[in-house]
């Protein structure tokens, strides 16, 4: 388990020199960023993704969580299900990656320098599967943020507003999803501060 300091800290360090997070030429695509109104079917879509992952990996699934905006009732979101998967060792790709590829996942991101993070995409239902190890702090952040937004209406409304404004600005400038995320960062970290404090973590 990560320390409290690791959970509440953020890193903006870029990829190491000469490294790229993109797998096999996969890279961010420009295009309109869709922010959909809250959809009550998103939890069911997560359950479909979870069943696909569990059927493929069996006991290798140490933990699976629906995270991101589609996991928060009443919150607008990009209509893509975000899922955190904990495996024993993300670096041991031979142990967990082939079964996921066999059921339709596409490996898009490999970031061993950032908590051994990997990301895969599933076309149907549309999902991002984030793969982490047991000591990674990021999944803890995601769950704390999710649970805070489920409880706190004011921060949920604040986040909804910044998502819509950031998407509109990014779309008008033809920006990527990463640039859209950067537009939200200050407000996200402001909300994280309140979420950490509510959870009893030092901030």
C-alpha cells in the first residue's frame, strides 16, 4: 500500500528523455471531445467490462474498480468507462496482457516510469482499462476523488462546469484530450485537496 504522502502528492514530470508513453505508434487523436449528459446505463456498461476482464484474467485480478466521471451518478462525462485494474506486477506483461488482447483490448500506453502504469482500450463497450500494481498511489486517488464527488454536490457541480467549459475551449482550438485534461487540472487539484482532507489525509 502507498504512503499517505504518495497518495496526496502529484507529479508533473514528463516522460524520460527518448521515451514515449504510446505503444506501437498509438498516439492521441485530435477531434471533438464529447461531454455527454449523465447516463444511468454507465454502471451496467462497467459491469460488462468487468465481466470481460474477470473472465479473461481470473485470479490475476487483484482488484477492479469503476472510476472516473462515469462512476459518479449525476456527473456529465466523456462516454467512456474508466476502470482501474490491480495486478501483481504490471511489468510482467506476458502474464496479463495476452488474455486481454484476446478478448478485444488494445494496448495503447506503457509508462513504467509512472507507477508502472499501462492503459488498454476496449471498443465495445468503450472503456479505458488502467493497469497498476498493488503499491501504486494513483488508484487510491481515483477512488477518493470518486467517492468525494458522490457525496459532495457542490464539488460535483463545480467539476461538471469545468468539464463542459474545458471541452468547449479545447474543441474550439482543435486540441487533444491531453490538452483538455490540462485545462481542468487546477480545479481537479482544488477538489482533491478537499477530498483528501475529508478522508483524513494530510494535505
